[in-house]
């Protein structure tokens, strides 16, 4: 996941949006993703 986020940053992506399963949510939260009101999580780059 860290390599993928680096790839997005290198290409100038402003944010990453994803829908995480309950099992994967702790991983994404540890990487800086924050829960939104809907099921998606986002990370401002």
C-alpha cells in the first residue's frame, strides 16, 4: 500500500479514496486514511 501511495504522490494525485472492509480499516487508518460520513475513506496527499 505504501508503494501505491508513493506512486500516486509522484503523479500529483491530490487524494486517494477507497472503500475499506471492516478487516482492512485499521490498516488504512494506520496509513493516515480517515473515515468519511459514507463508507469511503480518504487520504489527502
